[in-house]
């Protein structure tokens, strides 16, 4: 079910709110008068986001939080309820990544990515459920990635956590339904490549500059998708047409799509510059209240690349149907 209150009267907690999609979501809700509770590791950046939210007409509370600490996440939920009287929505958005070959990513970084992304979402969900229930129901949104459905080389830790969050969401949704708590909706957002500081902040063990594979969509595309889910919950929603097309290809012909996407990502997620080996923001928050990552030039490729994905998806669909038809005819003989 949707929020029991209008957005203008609702309270929504957002983790990873200090930059990128989290910041864009906070602004989108603030424009609608929502009380937003902003959580991330960087208190200074959160203060700037809160200031802008108030200018946009929303109410804002800053709660610096490390989502890998269960007690801190529980305190975040309690603080939100104490400040605004109720918690109606929760957005699990905090995420980090360590990019490189699986066997070259430091074990400590791989573990930290799992702790922030997967366990952070689990702790957030556990903290949110009792408060959403106390409000008469509500909506929890997990912002994952299309990489929760498909895979991309050099992103093994990130891929694994996003697949895990999707499975966690499906399981919790089932449990809520069979235990009579269907007034709480669990939603999953699967964005395509988004223009945020994510690639600049990621741990990098490739020796090369990291860039988002095109087409690259503005963070507001995801923010508006999250707002729509708070109003009209669905199990899952794609953000960006390319994500939907890639997901379709993966479902129709997974082996072929795996090869094609691997080839494409290998050639498009690295820029021309070299880069020093770095753990990025995996262990230390360095957000600066920036929504976008400055990848606007790669957005120009959106139409051309999306069209290519569309043609590939259509070709995959035709090929799959043809193969199924041939097999059916063979079996009837």
C-alpha cells in the first residue's frame, strides 16, 4: 500500500543522502513539502543538503550515520520518529564500490562493500519496519541498480551486493504478506548508469580512470522514480530506458546478454587517463553534496546507445522465439 499520509505530511528517511541519487531524492521530496531525514557519513555535506531542502520548502533533519553499525541505524530511525512523530517512508540508498578484477580487489575492501551495501540495507530494513508499522503502514525503497539483475565486469563486489539486496527485498516482502503486515510495501529500483560522483569516489584498482558506461541519465530520473514508488508502490521499477532494455535482454537470452554486456562494459567504463590505486570512499566518506558527477557529455550518447540496445533486444527476442519454435517443431516430430 502507498504512504498513509500525503507527501507534504510524511517523514522519509534517506541513507546515502550526502550526494548523487540520495541528494536528488531529498530535493525531489523537499519540493513536495516532505520532512526528510538525511543520513550519511559526511555531516558537513548533509548540512548543505538540509539547507537546500529547507529552501525548497521541505523540513530536514541531519543524522550522520554509518550504515554498517546496526545500533547507529536503529538510532537513526528513533531520532526521525522523535523529531517528526512518525516514519512513513525509508530509502536504502547508501552504497560504495571497489572496482577491479575480482582477484585483485583487496579482501578488506570487498568485505567493506558488502557491509555498506548489503548489510547496510538489511540494517536499514530492520530499523524501519517497526516504525513503518507504527505509522499504520508505509513504503521502504531499496535503490539498487540494474546490476541487481545483470552483471558487469570489474564490479564483482558491487554486483554481488545488489543481487543480494534484491533477494532480501523479495523475501521480506513475502514475510510481510504471510504475517499480515501487507500495509508495508517493499520496493526495488533498478537504475541504469546515472550521472553522479559514484565513479569518481569508488575504490579503483584498474590503473585507469573510471567513467560510467553510456547512456548516462541524470540522478533526477531515479529520484522521481522513488517518489512515484512512495505514492504508488510496485515490486520493482527501472529508472532509465536502457536499464529496462538490458534487463529484457538478460531474461530472454542470458548467455548472449552476458557476453555482449561484458564486452560493452569492458570498453566503456574506462576513460583515457591513468589512475593511481586507491580505496576511494570505501572506508572514508568524502561526499560534497553534489548531485551529478559531471558526465553530461556522455548523456549525448543516450539516444544512439539506447537505440542500439533496443535493436539488440529486439534481435534477441526474435532469435529466442525462433529457437523456441524450432525446438517445438522438433519435439512434435
